[in-house]
């Protein structure tokens, strides 16, 4: 703190272990087998104070990493960890502590645990403070150090971390591919048969880093498409390789999936997986980051591009993506209702009684595509407003229809939700839904897309227009919106005291569902 003298600053940063870890009736710590260890035994050791709890997801993820580092360092006899639990129940504490090979403050001594929280200003967990042999704070960033560098971070000084970063920068400049794929203890990737493949063998190739989990539904859907692209490019002799970055929860699932794959992978549970996800800022899986032949990043994620264009995306250069964007623009300009709603034999939607309505019957009409789901609170709040708007438009305009595109999880939920709707729908789990999600870039629900009589997209902001203007927004064109704006401006000029009544879209509160994060306004893809 500014203004403090050096003596006070030193006192704040240095702690006497006997004083902070014991109390008037206890001078010992415990192991998970109830053995007692005198606090005095920590003299001359570096000590990590691990603030954690069984109910904390990030703690559960980090603890195995810490166990691995501890087991290697404790053998040298100069390092110890003390668990400071934030659990509220002793049973939870015992269950969690049973997985830890280090010491702990007894659960019964809540006063000492609270005092340590206050002393080290613990604002969140997991939190790891590391003290040197004299009780001086070496770092409060122990979690970050171990996540990023593992045992190589020892002795956990800022000087050591600076040294590591300088080493990394050198490797990044001289051997960028090694910087990305190697770790301090591993300079290879593995093949499906278990063989080690040196990272140097990948030099000069275009590399796809495939962030995936074998049991995740979206990965299951995308993997066959990537296999097709991979095998096609390899058959053409292209210098292309895929390295899987696995996020499986158990090794058996990973092995069962990987043994069927034609490409390479990082080893199961390799610590570099998390580091790479942070490095490439991967928000969700599946994701495919592309590294060019020079070891530099070409694209952070090409999953969507491969779904749309397959092998045409290769070699994933900015020039290629500009070319594909021009192609997509031409496709959008030539868009028709058939081009977006007809796929092979799937040339129909369904009506309320389940009968098939040919897409050809809808040509020349104004169409709304309603992406929604029964489990989504903002969708259920919006649907009654849309039903009202639909009826009002249909009373005045016969060349108008709406199609429900469901994100429901099962047929029963679909049927129940669709029973509240007066319009048409894609059948439940229709394969065209995924394509419509992509071309209209549907990142959250409810979404309402307006298609004009020619089949071209009028707007993807239909939901907002219905909320603000109801049936008056029809047919959702810029010309119609300009008319509404001019009318509203004229009304405001004539009635200056009338204010905005606000959005009647009720806040449903924060909810989380598989694949989505919901608030009062929308359920966004996580």
C-alpha cells in the first residue's frame, strides 16, 4: 500500500506458520487418514495454502493437477500443501480431502479457516498461496502457475515464471509448431495405434487442431464430416494433418473413439489441452483451429466453413476464405425458398394435423421461420405475442405463412409446444434444421427470420420487430420499417408528452440448459 514503510510491507507479506496454522488448543495439522502432523514439521519447507471446496467445479478440475505436481515435488522433501476447506459439511470435507495426499486444517477448526480466508483476502476458489521457507509470500498465483506450467513452475517464484516465458518466446519465434503442441515433458503426439509421432514430423504441414469430446452430440455429428474431408485431402496428396485435442471425461471413452480415427492426437488428459483451448480462445466444441505450414495460426475455427464447403475450405488461407465469402454472397443473392427448405426427398413441412405441405405451395409468399423450443423461457414468453401477430396478419394477407423450427429435446415436448401454435412446422429432428441454423447464423432462441416472396432473406431480426410493432411490421421490409418510423415520429411530434411504454418481453431470470445459457431475453448457444 502506498505510504507504508518497508517494515510494515514486509510484515504483511511474511507469516509465522505456527501462528497462522494453529490455535490455542491445536498445534497440528491432519492427513486424510486422521494422522496428526505437528505444524513445526513445516519449518524449512515451501508451503502452499490451498483454498478449495468439494462443491466448486473449477476446484474439482484443478485438484488432480495439483496432486500430480505435489507427488513429484514432495518426494524432494522441501514442499508441502495445506488444504483450507470452504466446505460447509464435514462429510463433504472428508470425501474431498480423501483424494488429497497433503495436509489440512481440521474441519472442526472453522475459526482458523476463516482467519486464513481473511488474512489472504481470498475472493474466489480454487486459490493457492505459496510461502517460502521463511513464511514469506512468493506468489498468490499458484493456481495459474500450476495450470500453465505444472511442475516446471517450481520453485514458484516470479523469476522462474519469467524464465519459462522467455524460453517459450524463443521457441515460439524459432519453432512455432513445437511451441503450440509440445510441453516441457512431451515432444510428440500419438497415433490411433499408440505410436508416438515426433512433432518435428509435422513441420511444413497444414495442421488442424480438433478440439472435441467423443460423447458430445455436436462432435458426434461433425466428426464424420471432418473424417471425409481429411481422407479426401490425404488421398490427393495434400500435406494436411489433424491433431485431436481431447476433452473426454474418461480414458475408455477417449480410446474407443480415437482408435477409429485416421489422425493423430494429444495423449488423453494432457495438460496442454486446457492451455491450447485458452490460447486459441475456444468458446465451445467442436472447434478446428488451423496452423499453417509456417507454424502460424491461419484460422481460429473452421468447423462452420467445413460444414458449408467441405474440402473447398483447404488450404484455409485468408485468400481462400475471401473466395468462399464471395461464393456465399452469390448464394445468398440467388437464394430461393426451395434452396433453403428442400433437401432431397425432404420437400415439405407439416400442418397441424400432421399432413405434408409441399414447399412448392409456399413459393411467392412471405414466410417467417420461428426458431424456438418449449424448454426455453424467453421462447414461451414470446410465443403468445407471435400467435396474436400471426392471426392479425393472416386476416389481412393470405400470401403469408410461418414455420416452426424446433430445438426441443424429444417428440413429446415438440408435440406439446406445437399444439399451442396455429402455423406450420418442420418435423421434429428434421435434418434441415441444422442447415437453417448455419445459414441464418442462429446463435440464440427465440429467433424469427423473415423470407420475402422471392425466397431471399428480408431480416433475421423479426422477433424484435414483432415485439415492438406487432402485425404493423409486416412484411418486415426496410420500406415498411421506414413507414412505421415516419408515422411514429409524426405521432410523437403531435403528442410530445407520450413516452415509451417499454418492451413487454418479461424477464424470466437466468437459467442454464444443455448447450444454451438463458436469460430473460434470449437463450444463447453456450
